[in-house]
C-alpha cells in the first residue's frame, strides 16, 4: 500500500498493479480497496493497464479531513493522476461513477472516462431520494448507530428486504459495512440533486469533450437504465452500451472485456 497527499493534506491510500497505461478505479458506496468488486476488476485488468485502486477519503487506509465537500474527493483523484503522470484513464461504478464524471468535468487530465450505472433518478418510475437523506444518515451515525445508517441506505437503493434483514448475521461483511457507514452521506452529497425524479441538467457536462463509455446492465431496473441513457445522450462524446444479463452488481468477467476494449481502442 502506498500514499499520496491530497490538496487539503489528507493522506489517500492506494495500490498499484499491472503494467500499461494508468487507470484509476473509483468505488461506489460502502466499498474500498480491500472490500467490494474493485480487487477482482483490478486483477483482470492488470495484464493491459497499470491499475490504481484507492480508498476514498474516510475509508480503509485514507484520512478524513473535514468538512466534507465533493471537490475534496476530486482533489483526491487529482493527486492520483499526478502520481501516474500527465494523464490517466478513469472508471467509476455507481456513486463512484458520478464522482468520476465530476472529476473529469472539473478539467483533470483524463484521457478517457468510463462509467457503470451512475444511479440518476430522472423520472417518476421510482421514488426520489429525500433531500434531507444525508442529514438523516448523519444523525444515525452521530448517535452511534452505523448499522441503522447502512440499513437505511440499503432500503433507499431498493435492496431486497430479505438481504437487509440477514446482513447483520454475516458478521465479517457487516462489520466492514459499519466501519465505513460514516461516509454514506458523502455519496449522497455526490449524487445530489440528480436523484429527484427530474431530468438531468442539459448543460451540466457540456465541457466534457473526452470520449466516454456509459454502461448499464440489461437486467437493471428501468429507472436506472433511463437515467444512464439520459446521461449518455447529454454528453458531447459518449458511447452507450448495455451489458446483457447484468444488474447493478455487475460481474467483473463481463465488465472487464467491455472496459478494456473501450480504453484500448
């Protein structure tokens, strides 16, 4: 494990594997370098890319200087880009896809951008995320109830009730989820206000002219796929692709070939 220092002095832990062009992977909510899909994705990409996985601030080995702002997480990615060199490829999943999108849109030297299912809610086919949901989560966390915050988040993202109920029984997994529960408000802040059942702002990403791959899963719910397609339609230079048979929990063996083909083209 190595470290870079972000603009506000926060240490950001990262790992590097493979050889080839530099590629940064950005996790979604509740995931970090050693927990979630990223390790398998990095392993499968390492034959073609130098893959950088990192702990988003407040998770794993990274620091957590406050107060939280989305631009601080963009600065974390900027520190990793500087570690790589002049430019990098960038891939994000879920809320990490939204963060990657905003990082590229901020003007960081990103050569190509790839996104998997940024969870935008742009129509009324499902309920919006409440405007005060981040504050609800903070109250639970401040009250010493990280498990309740994790459950509330799982319910808002439509995790089946059965899985929410049994998760605490899976003690190893549950302890890891609770350990990063305090970062859930960060993810909600990253995604706000694009989970409110309103169309995406048409000019928000006009300046993002780099080639961008925007992906969704063929078995993901309609509201998710509508939001992903809406983003692809708005970006100046986007390729929209559906991975057949996949859901929000995309299988690395299906994702990696599509990602590698795009980045290598």
